[in-house]
């Protein structure tokens, strides 16, 4: 009995001490609550142990940065559902926890911050098409933060940042997106094939036009060559025709060393046959009526053999 008495007194003392004191941890602030006298004190208590009467209390607020994550169902600009995981980081202003406790209380996030936060997410996301939400998540988070800052102005809270941790779409929406992308890829492939076909056709047309031009140029060249040769021949024939006078032909006949002079009587209307292959020295003249043949002498005078 004597041994258990000190233990009992120690336990009672600990209970009394625990019931008559409160501890404020580092990163926290406390407010004394004296319901029988002054009520809620305006001077924040920093970390430490504080004695109090059993009928009094100390309210403790965590003034460190705290993050809160919310899953928000939002509708995009094209009325499609988007599942967004949004994160907000904030803390109470240490010097203003007295006003925060009076106006809202320790559950300030659930009662004041969360509704404004989720409403801001839905409002900003509704201005973007669904497919652009993931790639523009940083821009969307900045706009949400601006809206929340405006809503929490003068509410004794300090906002550090807002971020979109994840963006997801319902399975039916994902299937629709995949089908749309597949159709767009098929369309792009067809357009690409059409461009290639047009290029091939243009190349074929240019090649055919080039070959046609080459043939035309070659034909024109050949025709021009024929025309030039024909003009030359015509001019040569005209020149020869102008120079072939009877006097010139008679001169060429006299001037030729192989020529033989044959004198025939005037008004001789008989056929004359000249045999160039005859072994005689002069041309043979034969009459078809049995006339004696004549042979020219060296002077070219026809004689009777």
C-alpha cells in the first residue's frame, strides 16, 4: 500500500499538469481562450509550453505551408467532361490568426478555401477545348491562381501556388479522340498522296512538253535545213539558167577537146542516130531511107567513103 501511494500521487500530478497546460509546436501559433474573463486573446503564442486554468483553453493553428488536393469534374469549352487533379498550397498569416479564428475558425480550408478553389478550376477550364487542357495546364493553373487570390483577399491566408497535377478524360471521350485522330491521319495521308500524285503528273507533263519541244525544235531545224538547201539549189539553178545562153553552150562545145564538128545540109529532115560506142573516129550518121553513110574527116567535114 505504501509503495503504490507515490505512484498514485505522481499520476495525479501528471494529470493535473496535463490538464492545466498546453504545448505549441514549432510552426504553430496559439490563441488563449478565457471564457470567464477576456475571451479570445489577440496576441498569438509562439512555440512552447503554456500553463492555463482547467476551465481555459489554447487554440492551436498550423502556420506552415500546407497542400490540399482536390479531384474536380469540369466541363470544357466543347461541353466534354474533364477530370482534373488540382493542388493548392497555402497557409494562415501568423500575425492574423486572431482574425482568422474569429471570422472562420480552424476549419478555414473546408469552409472557405475549397469551394472557391473548385469553382475557380471549373470556371477557367470551361474556356478551353478539351484536347488543349493538358498542354496548357500551366496557363490554366496561373489563371486559377489569379482567381483564387482575388477571392481570398483579406481572408488572412497566404497563397503560394496552384498546379494541375493530372488531367484525365473518360474512356468514352478517349475513344472518340482516338477515332478522330485516326480519321485526321487518314485524311492527311490522302492529302499527301494527292500532292505526290499532282507532283508526278506535273513532272510527266513537263517531261512530255520538253520532249515535244525537242521534237519540234529538231523538226524545225531539219525543215530549215531542207529549206536552205532547196533555196541554194533553186538559186544555183537560176544562176545556171541565166548563164546557159546559146552562145555559151556553143562556146563550150567548141572549147571541149572531145567535141567533133558535124556539118549537115540545111533543111535535112531526117532522123540522125549517133552511136558513141562506134570504133570509128567520128560519129556515124545514118539515113533511114538507104542513104549512104557519111563519115567526118579530121576537120569535121562530112565525106563520102
